[in-house]
C-alpha cells in the first residue's frame, strides 16, 4: 500500500509541476495570442498585464501547490506519515521542474521557476518557507544572481529541516529536494564558480563597444 501511495504521489506531483500556469493564464484569462518564441512567465505577464497578470498566475500557482501537498499528505496519511508524503510531493515537483518529460515552450513545460516550489514548501512547512525565502531574497539582493539565490535556498532546506527537529527520513528527502533544485540551475552555477559567465560577458563587450564607435557603420 505504501509503495502504491509513493508511486501515485510521484506521478501526480510530477504531472502537476509540468503545467504551464503562466501560459494558461495568458491564453485563458487575457486571450493573448501565441507569443512565438517568447517565454511566457511571470515577467512576461507583468510586462503585458502588470500586477493583475502576476496576481492571476500567483493564485493559480498557489492552488496548484496546495493540491500537490494535499495529494502527498492524504496518500501517506493511511501509513501514518503525512509529513513525509508532503515532502515527497515537493521532491517530485522539483524533479518535474528539473527534468521535464516534454520540454515544450507551451503546454507541458518546465520553466525552472522558484515560485511554484516555494509555494509548495509553504504548505509543507511554513518555517522552512520563511527561512529559505529570506535567505534567497538576501542573496538575490546582494548578488543579483538567481542561480545563487536557488543555491542558498537549497542549502537551507536540509539544514533547517534538521534544526527544526526533522527525523532522518525527512532530512534525507530535504537533501534530495536540494539536489533537484541545484540541478535546475547547474549550468548557471557552473558559470558562476568557474568564471565562464564573466568570460562570456568579456567576449561580448568588444563587439558592443565597436558598435558604438562613430563611423563603425553598425
């Protein structure tokens, strides 16, 4: 019975994580035409519809996160481990963000955004949510780098699960959640720690400077 519950949590949480909420809000709530190659995310909705667009998407993501956590908690309640079920739901949601089955721009897609996992964490453990969000916001304010922001939240998750008295299985699941979150931004983190990002920017600067020179014809 427990194996079946874990399997259902994995499938349903993974499937819910793939929903293109921002795209659905854009098409259904605002009747936007297909944006072509443009990425429909929170920034897109803000640019096009300001806070109303963001608010609609946030409510939809909040409901999706609540349903995801309820599925995990209810399916594991019969086994006596509802909190573990909630963490499993969060884990498979993050796996869906990190490794989407159908990486499409619209429809079923993974945009690797932190908002949906963060809202899911809110319903798993509000204390963890507050700590991870506070650290993520602090790192973002200091560095302006979303990959480092995600890494800060990932490190805090298992650490504070342990500090808040989580038993070993919950700490292990929190470690897997952290690994999935870091995997989402692995390429960007590699650029930061190897200096590749700075090298890429340095290569772009000469071309930009030449384009601005008088008589360059560009």
